């Protein structure tokens, strides 16, 4: 099967694609940090503190939406509809407001992205909380639902947040399927069911139809996806150009676009959560060394050299600690990844750990002969008096909890993002990644 841009329609219909969308992501992250917020109306945004006059809602939980609070809404409007619990403690209709903490959200997203990249044949990350996966070679339609459930369960277990997943033979149908049964939904649309599944949906639900285009289509009497599928393509092209044909094809369940990665990843990571938090340092190190092997192998297979090796240690309740060490140049050196990871973890001997991770970052994709530090004249710990970028100084970079890693991105495989498909009424982009 050709999974490139030139895939035939028959090939496209054989594909099994997943669209993963983490529900009310910023609010879910806040609930991860404060479990007592579960089931409560939560608003993440800016400008709600006393004396502040401007701001907007970044995301609102489903409970907050019941009060009319929406993403991109002026914070003053949100406060009118849902008073703040902190200033109205006795009001049963008040909600919880939290400031945007992108460093924390990016860290949680990295955990979810690590799962997506581990389970997908090809992955296209769209935003901090959304990605497409091509899993054609990993599963088949008979067990696709079980595979998708496994993706959901691993994200919830390893990242701690819920995700909705849509499964379909093409990207646009998969995205619609993930939105169909939110929150925490799972919808599978098999190849011979796509057009029937789409037909009764509002035309605005078709991937690529925004509010303006939906209004224009309704002016033509096109109210549903079925109406759009049945419309005369020539009339649509006359009115909307090639975009009209494209939207009609999607309404008919056809979308030949292949899931393709966007750009080169900036880092590669693997993480693992313990069933119960442990203070057994040997257990933590043993798990980290297995992760180090997996990360180093993945880097080798991708032809990636790395300038930085790091670890992440999550301690209860959800305190994230990252440590990283810069190298004098880009290398492909699996034994060094193990050694540096073990050295960095020494600081956490005796700590109770709920999750551990290993990452290589500052990647360099070149065809040059691979480098190794096996014979490098250093102190054995990866320390030198020159930093990876040649700026000099101490190269043992220690990062405080929830701060960005030294390469400026969150952990996870790919930090390069494309802009999402408009505001999905769930969350506002705040310059994510």
C-alpha cells in the first residue's frame, strides 16, 4: 500500500486512521493537578483577578459550558454567567477559575504525544491536544475499536487526561468521529459506513466548513452533510471554486489525504508510570534504563543525533522535575544515554516516584558519519567546560519543576505544529508549542 500523497482511492479506503483529541485539555490538566476539581465547572483564562479589566477564556470544562461559558469569550462575560468561587464561596452556581500554565500543559501533552507516537505508524501532530494517527499496519478493522480503546487507556494512564478518539478510513471522517461523542468518546466509522454516518450531520460539522461557509451553504438550501453530498458539484465549483468540490467529496466520505508528519521532531522521549508510586530507587533506575534503551534505539532508527540527554521524574501529587545534561556535540551513543540518565536520577534517590521518563533532544538529522562519545576525554558524566552551542560554561543544566526544557520545547517527539482547523469550541490556541 502506498501511504504517500499519491495513494489511490482504493488504498485510501483501506487505511485505518485515528484522530485523537484531548477533551477540554487545559481544564483536564488543572484537574490532574487538583483532583477535587473533577465534576466542577472549571475555566482557564486570564483577566479574572480583581483590578484586571481585560482577558479571555482559553478553555472551559463541559460543566462550565452549561452556564454559557465558551472559549475565546471575554472574561467579563464568563464571570457574569459563572461567578468565581473564590469570591463567591457560598454560591452553588459559582465556578473555579485558573490561570494559564503552558509549561505544565506542555508537559502533560508530551506524555500523551509519547503514547501517540509509540502506537502510530505515522503521526501528524496538529496542536498541543490533537493528532492524527495512521495505524493501518498495526491493526485491522475487526479489532480497530479495541486498538483505539488501548490508545485512550494509555493516554489516560500515562498522561492522566481523557481523550476522545475517532476511527475512520480518512482524516476528515476521523476528526468528525472524535467530536461526535465527547467527552471521552470513542466512535468507529468503517469504510462502508462513512457516507451514512455523515449524512444527517449539520453541514457545519464537515471538516473544513467554517461559520461563514456554513452560512453560505445554508443560503443554497444545504443544511446537512447529506445535502452537500447530493449537491451538483458543478454548482458548488461555480460558487466556491475547487474548495466546493473538496467539501462535497468530504461530505460523500472521500478524503485521500495521507497522514504525514510535519517537520522534524525536536526531541524523542519515552515515559512510564508506576502502578503505585515507589520510593525504591533501584526500581526507578531499572525502569529508566529500559526507557533509555528504547529512546536511543528510536533515535538511531530515525537517523537522529542528539546534543542533550534528560530525565523527568514525577512525584506525588503531580510535581514534575526535569534534569538535563548538554553534550559537546551531536552524538548517537546509546550507552551514554543510559549513563547520563542514571547519573541524573541519583538526585532523586529516596524520593517517591510515580512516573519516570528519559529524553534526548536538540536533535540533528544529518547524513554525516555518526558521532560517539565512547572515547571522549571527559569526566565520564557528560560534563565539559563548553556547552552544546559552544557558549561555554557549566553544561549540567538543571531545570526547576514545570519549567521548559533547555531546548525550549516540551517533552515529546515532535514540537513542530500546524495550526488547527479553527476554534473547535473547546480551546483557544495561546501560541501552543
